[in-house]
C-alpha cells in the first residue's frame, strides 16, 4: 500500500484548520497544522509534507512572507503550495506581477466547496 500523502495546513483560523484537517483525514491524508507562518515554516522543514495549504492573512508571519521563504529554501521549494484565502483574485493578480517568486500551484477561495479543495489537492499530490 502506498504511504499516505501528508498535507500541512497553515492558517490562523483554528475552526477552519479543524475542518480542513478532518476533511483530509477522512479522505486518506495525513495532516499537520500550524497557526501562523513562522510555525508553518518550521513544520515544513521538519515534516517535509507532500503539499502545503497556506492562508495569506496571518499574524507573526504573513502567508506572502511564508510563501517567499518556502520558495527560497532549496529543501522546500519543490513542495506544491495552494493558497487558501478570502482574497484569492486580488492575491492572484498581485503575485503574478512578482518576478522573484513563481506563482503558487493553486488557489482556493474562502468559503470553498470541500470537493473543490480535495480535487485540487489530489491533482497536485498525484502528479508528484
């Protein structure tokens, strides 16, 4: 049997993290979570997840800074990152104008349909 794919959820909304991790576990994924970008980076470095779900607006270290650091780290830059945010369209326009980092591997707008999230994740982790 193939090992379960591990998804790291980085979001400061504890209820949303619980919802997403439960959804993922119910669908056969291992999960880890972090409540801010700094802790998320530390978790990514120690756990090497197969995919990261990243909120943009968080305390301590924003999702934008966290994303930039993920992409600058040779050990982490290959991990697919999906931005989960209430400002996906604005962020998509913003990040596409940035030359120093590639765009994220996907975007999910809050609120989202669980099946949309699962489909996006499945597409990215099976292509690894």
